[in-house]
């Protein structure tokens, strides 16, 4: 991907991720988040949750993955602004969509939305740059 190909209004391809219990637990532990609502279903339910759910670090990592899968390995993320919505519970599917909303001063901004069965899980923008032709990555 190059900046020239990132036209305003261009839609990014959808990405859907099954949120298996193993995925939810392993990503929480990988980010050293030992809060029980991310790995202990019984405790999560006792605290009023339907089940264990993704932690914020995992959500942010998935937002980054979504945009960089589209943009390619040479793209550099400059800014992320994401608002969390409903929880992303184990057993659900998280689906990402996005649109290029601006291109200025060598930066491309993508509006991203991640949805689960309950509604919007993560919405926001990711701003990135692409190296100019001939520049090192």
C-alpha cells in the first residue's frame, strides 16, 4: 500500500475474529493483565458480566493489526484515538470495518469500527504515514 492508493472514502476490507475463551485469556495474560474478569468466567459472572471479555490492550492491538494489515509493513502509525463501547465477550465475533477519511501533510487517517453482537465495541481513528518511494522503511 502507498499513500497514493489510500483515497479518501476507500473502504478497508472487513476483518472478523472469533473471540474464543483461549484467545481472550491468552491475550490478557500476554499483556500481564491478571484482572479476573479477563480469565475467570465464574468471577466475571459474579461481578455482573456475561462472561470473560477482552482487555483494552488486546482491543488496541487488534485495531492496530486491522489497519496495518491493510496498510502494509512499511506504514508507521502516528496516532490512535479509540473509544471503547460494549464488552467483547468470549464466544462472540469481533468484526472490523474502516474507511479512509483524510489525507493531509503526508498522513492518512482511517476511521475504524469494531462491532460485536451487542453493538459497537471500539470506534475511533488511526493516523499513519507511508515512507516515500526510495526511503527506507
